[in-house]
């Protein structure tokens, strides 16, 4: 497939693709809203990306600190918060080793963040940082994929074909279609076909692959216990037409 040229890459940016592939997801937002009301602030959003959850909670009056390791995404988040006058502090940092900023009533790790930390060692680093940053009555919520996840095979004749995630920016169409999911004992690889269409109709394509660690709620909770956190009852997030189901692991500091 064709690689994006430098000129196209600047328009088909990480922010645009992140918005296209993640921005429309909303099945988890009621969970974060209820958690924010229950726990109070300030709220720490780990792996905040371009602001899907952080901006949503800030619009509801919550003070949010958003952390992400991608400088382009966190810069976009900060600019969006400033333009809307929202109480969001955007910080470019590694969620596995962020310095204690303040004591948080709620810390959240939405979508697949806990699957992207480089295995148990990376997760333990994050969990220790979380435990050190929670207020005494604070809570940590982490979203996990509903595993085991079956491979994405050829659909049955009556099954609808998967639809791409699409975002239009200044006449440029960003389309991202999941084409294959490869699952083994250690990892889940999700392959997407990214297609960028210029205002003049020129099509450019590339393949993007994200590799996620296999991780169950039981395993995450076991790691959390060793880092000073204790599990609480989990919460489900139902499957949608476009996204698999997931589960929220909830934790608090050991009392």
C-alpha cells in the first residue's frame, strides 16, 4: 500500500486519526460521569489522548488533569480546553511514571490503556503511581477489553460488514476500517486500513497495527494488590455495533 507522503501526513495527523478511531465512542461516558459524581474531584485522566473523556467531564463542571505521552495529542487537548474555557490541565508525561501532582478523588484509565503499558512491569509502575496519587477515599477505574476476544474472520453471509470510523477535517476524509484481529496467548493485534481522501478525491492508504497485551481483570487486580490497591466490584460496559464489550476494574487504596 502507498505510504503517506510528508505533506499528507501533516494533515492525516495522529490527532485526526485518534479522533476518527476513538472520538465517536461513547458507551463508557455514563460510567465516568457517575464515577465523577460519586468520587468528586480533581480527576486524573490517564492516556487522555485528544480529550474525548477529559473534555466531556470538564463540560460537566469537573476539574480534570489529563496525562498522555503523545505530545501532539496532549497539545490538541490543551488547545481544545482553552478554546472552550474548560478546567482541564493537559500534561505530556508517561502514565507509567508520572510525578505525583496532587491527591485525586478519581483516577481513570479509559479504553485500552492498561493493555498498552508493556506488560506486567509497566502496569505495576502505573499502579504504584496511581496508589501514591489517590486521595484517602479516592478510587481508580480502569477499562479492560472483554477477553477472550475472537479473531476477526470472514463474516457470515447475513452478517453486516464492519463500517469504517470516519472523520472529515477541512475537506479531508479520514477513514479507518478494522480488517483483522490476530489473537495469541500473549497479545491481540488489531489491524486497520487507514484511507485518506483529499478534497480533490486523491486516495492514499496505509495499514496501522496496534498490539495490545492480553490482560484479564483478575490479573490486573492481582497486580494492583501488590501495589497498594484493593479491588472493588467491577462494572460492565456493553458491546455496541462498532465496539466490543469491556469491563471496568475498580480499586481503592488498601485501608
